[in-house]
C-alpha cells in the first residue's frame, strides 16, 4: 500500500485525520480546503454510503489533478439524488448519460480532450452496480479493451436501489430484494450467481484495478491517488452500504462497510495488468454473522444455519484466496 | 421577454445548497465534553486526559503546567501515587490501562531537569498559617501562593515532607526528587519554620496576625497493641523504624524479622528489612493475602524480593524467644475469629504496623475541637468547628494516602481563599462520566503498555536504589499516545470525514468542529464513528 502505516499515534491512520501526522500524510478529507465535489443539500437518504464514497473518491481525484476532472455519470441513485433539475450538488463539470453508456461517454470526453490537447484534464466515469455490472457492462468491457484513458468508479451497494431495491448481478446470495423475496426453500437471492467485476476487469489486463471501502479512508484515497497517477483504463469498485435497500440504521453505514471488510466478505486488493499486487489485511476478524445481523435483508439468513454457513464459506474463501489474514510487508 | 437560454432550458442552474436538508432531522448531534474515568477518580483532581493530550504531541512543558494546576508534586506522584486513574482507565477493556503514573513521573522529572518554575499569584496581603509540612500542608501552601496569599508552614520535624519522607522508603521515593519539588514550593515564597511544634494554634495565629489556619499534622503516632510478652523478643513500631531509616538512626532490624499488619506501612518495613540484610522477613496478617489493605503492586514486588506473607494468623504471645501465633478462621462476613489453635514462629524482632493515630496534643488548647473516632471532623469546605480554621490530610475522616492529602491541600486552599473573600462558591456540576460503551474503540491502534524497566530483583534487594525505572522520551510519548481521550475531542476529523452531507465544519487546529444544522439530516454517523464518545444525539424539539 502506498500510504504510510503510522503506529501508536493514538489512532494511527485508522481515523480520518490525526493531528500528530505530517501534513503530507493526512487524508484529503481531513483538510479544511477539500473540494466537497458532492456538496450539501443533495437528496440522498440519511446515512447514504454512496454519497460518502463519491465525495471521498472525487475529492481525492480533484486534489490529484489540481481540480481538472470531468465526470460522466450513469443513471442511478447517484445521479437522481444529486441533480434534480435545475439544481446540482456537483462542484465540477459533470454530465449525465444513459443508464448503460457512462463508460462510452467517458471514452468520448477523453478523446475530445486529447484532440484539444488538454490531456491535463482527467476523466472519471461513474455509476452504481446496476449500471456497471449489468446494463453498462458491454460499454465498460469495451472501454477496458481499448484501454481508454478513463477511471471508472463503481459505487457498489449491491442492488438497484433507486428503482426500489431489485436484484443486480452484484447482489449477494441470500439477500432479500424486491425480486428475490425470502420465500420458498431457498429464500432470498440465489447463491453462486452474480459477477465479480473487479476480477473481470483484471482479466482485461488494464493498468489498474482496485477495490475499496468507505470505512478505510486512507486506503481508499491511496487507491484513487494511484489510479490518477497512471494513464489508460482503470477500474475502482467502492463498497457503499445502503441503509434503505439493506434495512440498516443510517448511523451504521460506515460500520457495516467495516464489518464487510473485517469478516472477509469484501476483500480489499489492488491489481496491475492482470496481477494482484497488494491486499489490505483484516485488522480484527469477525464472523459474518456480525456483518449480517444489523441488516434486515439478511434477517432470514441469520436464522438459517445452511445459508449462514454458505455466507461464511464465501468469506473464508476470500480470506484464503486473497491472503487477508497474512502479514503484509 | 426574449428567452436567451439554450433550447429547452427554462431555469438557471442552481446549487443544491438551496435545499436545506436539515428539516429532515429528528435528532441532532451535539459536541460534548464528557468526564474521563481517570479524571473522575483522581483524588488530587488532576485533568489527566488534558495533560496526556499535550504530552502526546511532545509538548511536555505544557503537559507539566496542566498537572501543576492541580498538583505540585508530579515527580513524587509518579513514584508513590497508587494511581486509581489506571484502575479506572477505559483502555483496560481494549488491552491494558495507559501507564499514566509513569508518564507523570517522566514529566515531573523533566521539570526538575529543566528547572521549570511556577509564578505565584498577585499578592492579596492575606497571611495564612499552616501546621504540618506534609503533603497536605505543602500542597495547600502551593495553591495559596498561586492565589496570591502569604504562607508560613510550622513543622515539628527537622525536614519537610511528612509521611512521604518519613514513611516511604527511599527505594520508592528518592530524597533528591522530594527535596527538589519542596524547594520549588519554597521558591514561590512559602516560609517553612522547621523544628517548631505549635502548642497553641490560636495564640500563634493572633501573635503573627494570620488571617486563616490550615491544620495538617497527619497521623504520625503508631497504633500499638499490648502483646503478652516475656521481653525475650523486642517489639518495635513500624513508623519509628521507617523514621529511623530516614534519619540514619539504628533501627534494630536484624535476623528473622516478623512484621504484624497488612497495610502499605507493613510492606514498606518488610521490604526495608530485606534491604538491610534480614535473614528472613515474614508479614503476619489476620485475614487472607487478598484482604490486605496494601496495594497489590507493593505486595507483588515484596513477594518477588523474598518477603513471605503468613495469612490467617494473629500474634498472641512472645515467649522464650519465640512468637506464638493463633490461627484465625475467616468466614464470608470477613471478620477474623480466633480458633484456639496455636503455632510457634522463630523471630528476632517483631514490628507492629497496625495503623497510626492523630497526635491529639495539638487540640489541647482548642476547646471547640475534639477528635471523633480518632479524626477531626470538618465540613464540605474542610473548615472545622472554629471559623477560619481548616484541616486536611490524614487527620480528617478520609482515605489516608498521599494523593488524597494533596487533594485536600488544594481544596482547602480554594476554600480558604473563598472564605477570605467572604463567601464559599457553589461547586460546578460534573460532566457525565464516559463509559467504554459510548466509544468506538475499533479506531485505536493496538499498542501494548510499556513496562517500566524493573531493576533486577537481586540488585534491588541489596540496597535502597530506586526499584522502578524511568521511561525515556520516546516511550513516554508512546505511552501518552495510548490515551484514548475518553469523552474529549482530540480532533481525529472522523465527524468531519464521515458526514455524507458535508454538514460538519472544521474550524482548524485546536478549534474543533461545528455542525451545519441547515444540512445535517441527523443520521448520527458522526456520533457512531466518534472514537472517544464526544458527540451526543439529542432529540430535535419542534
């Protein structure tokens, strides 16, 4: 990981800021003059993880590029809650596209900037998991394949939350959604289905792929920073809990992201040109039950030993596969 | 009017700042300062969390100055205080308590090395008389000087320091540190009249024109019991022995030493006897080892050094060069009952360490004042039945230890000052104590406690060298940084970071934060993610 681990400074680098750290080591979010790319007054629900993740990521990109970022945004919550006509919460050039073509719009803007000789202006395309893993998937794969100079950020809240919580190909096994009700012998979303888009992105052998979580800000910012330091197609998927869709308390959003990481449900890793280059260790491992319990979408899973052990098996597999418990250098 | 807007555009672009999402809120976050458990339990009323905060950033002088607002003896405290703060420390639930005591000692020693000083307050022209230059008297003198009053202390012994000098052996409390901290108080203009026993308090007050009096003579008379004896083994008093060691007078400790009593004084004598070459040292206690009033750390160190504890026995007779002990039966109700079974024990000296009494002769000329249950009663302002005569330390009803005495000194000084101004102030209400459950401790880095280097057991039993070593600057800062700052914002920026609505304003270093209630939706994420529990959610009153 590119950020320095500072030990014993009371909270080290686990909190957003730390008065004892050198200014250069502090997060963008801890600075008074952060750009607040996604400003107050937006209509996201209380405790929205996506609003938080988007500000974390875009603020970092703005800092890295001296505020020269253009963003293309797929249809979805992030678009709807930030830009009810004629208001906008974005404080950077921002364009809304269709549900499925944000990567292609990003490609077009990048091409335009190249033609105009403005390669100092960087392009970000972003969307939710529905717009990314399902509807925009073809455009995204094309953008990767062409290695267009775009950072694509997927804010993963594991479903179509804007339209009323339907299942997407990022919805985890067992989860209740409007289209995967907890009825019958296999209640909730089917297990062993869905797509792991970060690994699919890596299969394109693009320069940079990473997963991040809103509970680990230093890690998230370091990944955005790294992504902005390279050219070509890059992909970042940020885990953003959704209180409305998950049936969790708004105050628990960051905590749920933390429990997903600490249980092994959401592995944090980086890959370059098809190879995994680093993973972020679990700090204090917890059983998946702790992650599932505060969410109503998993209420039936917690009571169902078979499903519960299936979820634990997924976490265990992640821990094994990505070596999440081994000491990193 | 001609439309100058592009095709299909009818409205100007506006910012979402027009949309005041604060109206969604049913609960509002507020910043609070809660009381950390260390501060709550400190008998001297130190603001421990505050001075650790300064020590964390390496500002040792500021940290020391914060201690000095409440306690003029950090170097002494860092050695002899029984640190109830560490017992109360919330970090116990995470790994191990913060080594507050060792950091305090480091700061106290830094002050002595760098000769940091404290200035007395602006002169008020009032004169206060203090009887007894123990910790309570010296602390009171110090605080009175801070408040600008003139102070004279009358002390019957040849040196100031009271029980810290005469009751605590040098391996725990080296003289040069004690002398230096007392000198710093004298340097502020406190007069100490040594070898002066006050016979008539009010007459002395009248004679020199003092405006108020603080009595702090301690409890220096040994409580001795009559053991049936044929005089074949000498029976000595623990307090006299410890005093003898300080003044380099022969103590009579030799051969097989048996100490009777389970308090800190008993352990001090036992450990001193080991250092003076006793063949064996046994401490006889009536009840179990766990029920001994001595501090567990002292007991552990004594056991390491070879002291043996003999529980469930009373000394019943000294006969033909032997001690006759009677076995006790201790039921759940914890009172010891004799069983009538006797055993003999080899001994050359018996030392009684069964407590101390207040010297009543001081009250001979004070008709209004009488001891009750061996102590002098005072009101909540530490004033006795005589107007303008205050008292504190071991002589009033309270737990008897150094830190409590220093706390009395501070409180008495403030009461005296208020009394001189004609009115006692009401005590301000204490903040809510912060409980571990109010905090989000995931954020605190794993950091095991630094163990103060302990002198090798063999080395420390052969002399009076100090047993517990110092922290150096790097590990003192490290230890301070283990403080979780319970209930008090330490500017970690979490609230500022985790708000999805940018509804927290960062005011800059040292100025903390403010909420933008126009936009705060009341999701309580800030309160949940605040590591130290200094954000509280309150219902919105509509």
